[in-house]
C-alpha cells in the first residue's frame, strides 16, 4: 500500500478534488491510500461526508505553533512578486494604512523588495534562507502515515509549506499544484520547489517558468478541475423547476449579480440599491429580478432584504463550522452555482473568476468597473482590479465589456438582454485560452498524474 498525503485547507479545494472525478479515480486504486490534512474544526465533517470512500483518511495538524514564523515569511515573500498586481497592492496599502511617515517608510521597503523580485538570483537567495526555517510541526504526521508522495495543493498556504519542508526532511517526493489562475501573480512566491508541478493551463505554466524559476519540462498541464462540472449536462435543471427553487414564476427572468469581497468592493451594497431602484422604475426590466449571489467567505450586504423590492439573495455554499473557511460547496451548492449562471439573462460581476464560468455557458456578462462615488485615485478605485495580470486574458478577449459608469452599466445590460450573442466570440476565446481542456476530466487527469509519479 502506497500513501499520498495532501492538504485540503478550505472549501474551494475540497470542491476541486473531493467532489470531482479526482476522488472517484483514486478510489479505483486498491494499492493507494489517500491521507488528507484538514482544518481541525472540519475534521469530523470530512470524515462523515466521505465515510463511504474506502481508501481516504482525514487527519489534522498537531499544533499551529509553526504559523508565527510562516506568517513573517509569507508577508516577506509576497512583496517580492514582480507583477503589476502586486505593485497595485503595494500602492493601495500606501494610501490606506497608518500615518504618512509609517506608510512612506513601508512603501520604500516593499517597493525595493518588488524591484529585487525581478531578479532570479534574489528570488533564489530568499528560497535558500527559507530553507533554514523549522519543519518539525509535521513530523508526527509523516511518522504516522509514512507517505510515499506529498501532493501540495497550493504550494503557498502555511500548511502546505510546512508539509513541503517536512517532505524534504523525510525524503518524500513532492508534486505541487498551482491552486488558481491568480496564485502566481498575486500571492505565490514558491519558497520550496516541488519535484513536479501541475498547472491548470498553458498561461499558468508560462508564469511558473517566468516567476517561479521552474523548468517547463517538469510542469504537467491538467485543465481546471472544479470546472469539470460545467461539462456535465445532467447538472442543469429544467428552467421552470429551477426558477421555482429560487421562488420565481416560470416566465420570470433574472439578472445575476455575483458579489465579491466587501473589503475589496466596499460600495457593492450601494450598487445593488442602485440596480434595485433602476429596474423597478425602468419598464424595460419589467419581469426581471436581480439575483444577488454574495461571496461566501467575505460577508454580504446587511439589511438589504428589508429595503430591496426586486432583489433576491441566494448563497450557494453550506456553512459547516465557524470562521472564514467555514464554507463548503456540497453537491447541491455546486448545482446551484451552475444553474444560476446557465439560466441567467445576463451576469454582472467584478474582475473575478466568474468571467470564466459565464463564458463556459456563453452567458452575456458585464464587468462593473466604476465606483458608486467617483474615486479619482486609481489605486483606491475598482478600476485597478481590471489591470491585474491574471485578468488580462478576460479583459482583452472582447467577451466581457467594462461598464465605466451607472449609465453605461444599464445600457450594457439592455444590450446583453437584447443581443445576448454579441460578444460570444470573445467568450469562446476565454474558454479556449483559460480552460486548457473542455472534456470534463481535468480532475481525473490530476489523479492519474499523481498515480503515475507514485508508481515510477
């Protein structure tokens, strides 16, 4: 029996691996045991939810004492990411945090690190220094399960880094995966190199070579596992049945507004108020409802239900414990996510992953790229998110027009409803560039790659 140890630190990762073909493919292997390291407050939940899977075990970290050192290094590493996204983050922090003297000193420091981060030699030096940090926190896990392979599912979370250091100390091979499309350009420095890497598409692969100094020959392109559901026709419900689930009539229509983190888009509740007022007064939108889908991790608009006339709120996630990582995406939640996009007349979003999902269903989508109260400072405005490195494929595709004002967002909404196929070519380009594979088997490819490396 061979053992693969891997980390599930929050709901989107269990969504991508435990709810997809990854686990089904692994279950067919009679000589492989999976051991998932999960948060302690979710240990019982995972054990109960996947109790029928014969070859997976769940465990947790004996102690969180290692996190103090990791937090320091994480903050340091992130300032060395040489991308426009990180540059914008640094300038945003300058305009928002602390006294002018403190902000100025900090800005000089982080901008120096950002410039140094462009040098491969400097990046390698930081990785060398990091190699001297403690790695004992996970010894008990390695001693108990004696893994043959570590699957580092993010390569940047504190738990993943602790596991990777322990793997190196115990002589265990590492396969790492780039978690999301924005990981490398936003939050991922890769202080420890795996033996092999999994990238979801060719864009991420090229970023890994450029920013992580990782050889292309050791990168496997898999496709995006959590998007496998979009190629399963059975997940889509009859329109009338789904509308009934939302509390709407069979001939009703809705516009989906995919909310995001309130701390990043603090005026989105005011934006919903504006939408509610507009569609109530404008007869073009007779029969339409705004379906507001808040981000499960970052809070939602309070008191909205009492004042909104044509807005419904739908939260597609299940709270299983307390805290920021309290949410899980169970089968019913995943179906709800897919159906809310598929049946929408149009989608409003900020610069987010939703743009890929809406392109998969070829739904007309509009990017909200303005502030309800005009913000002249670029680094404090919503506009800056559309210039993030990872978003450039979507922004330049021609598939998701930007709304730069209140008037423009309403005009684009009307256009999307009247001419839903106008930007279809751009949406197809998004799918072609971002997906890598469109067969619905990306999670199984990841599983097979791990199996192949385990058996080498």
